C-alpha cells in the first residue's frame, strides 16, 4: 500500500498575534514542523504546540529559520555557513527542550522559508544545516526540497533524508519552487493543488510553470497552515489521498 507523510508548518503564533488553526489541522496531518522562535513562535507557543502534537500523536520536528520576525523568515539574508550552523543548532535545542518536558520524541528538522530555499541551491549552507542536525542527534531526519542540495548534504553526512514536495506551490524547470515574488508562485485553486499532489505521489512527476513534466521524489507533502483556507484544504487533500488508497504516515528518523 502506498504511504505518504503529510506535514505542516505550525506554532507560528507569537505574543498577541495568532496565526493558523494549529489544533484543528493537527488531526489531519502526520508531521508538524514547529517554529523555534526566530521567524515565528515564542516559548509559550512552542510549549503549547508540542503538547498539542503529542495529543494528536503527530511527529514533531524543529522548523528553524532566519532571525527575521518582521519578514516571517522569507527574506534572503547574507549569512555565513558558520552562522547558519549556529542558528540551526540553537533552534533545534530550543524545541528539543519542550519535547523533553512533554516526553515527546523529536523526529526531524525542516528549515524554514528563505533558509530552506537558499540551502536548496547552496551546497555550503546545505552542509552547515546537515552538520548542525548531525551534531545534535544523528537519528533525526532532515527534510529538504526534493532533488535539492539540502537532500544531497543530508545523504553525504549519513542522515535520513525526506524529499519534500509542495501542494500549493509551482515548480521551475530545474525543480526549484517559483519565487513568491512572482505572480504564479502559489496555486490558489484547491482542485489544482490536489491534482498536482496526486501526480507527484502516484507518478513521481510534476508539471512545471513552462508546461514540461519533470521527475520528482515525493516522501512528504507540505501544506501551509498560515492562511485562512488551510484547514479546509488539508481536509480535502487527506480525503483525496484516502480515496486513492494512499495512507498518511509520518516519516521518523
């Protein structure tokens, strides 16, 4: 039977600001990537989100990003590989503390936003992230864009890697995501998103913005939890996958 991991970036509220419908979404996914306080989240939200993930038996991963709350971690930064290593290691450790307090296993690490996209094409940044994961716990899985430098780095350093695909993002001919600054970067039609997901999972291919079909490895599907339609979409997606006989199951390190 075909299985696929369904992951979502959660724990992105902070202070007086509430983002997403974390508790409702957790009942439909298999893995949660929890913000670690740099691009989003705070100690209270991290603690609460780990507890909720435990309640719903959802795998917990660290979601480290650039220290850019104003830009939600989606702005590219000029940063050295050494600094990337430190900021990733720091954030993994922060979330791990809450996991320990809740007696929850930390299973994976998935970089966020601009850090994720930069590491997808930059070998030195990708290897810094992989080294940070390895230094903290070599049993952790490393999530990265399918076919990216981040996946290559994880494999180089002996980590379990999870090739991730995106339900609501369009793809370039080289397999990278279309930059968010471009008008066609995000798929807003849920039916089109689900159609893309089923193609990626069943056929291991995806259609690019140029209309060509390229191969893609799909171990995990990312759905975004920071928009108003997230809950409805993840319900529809899970239903569509179940209809195809595809089981939702987390990927553990």
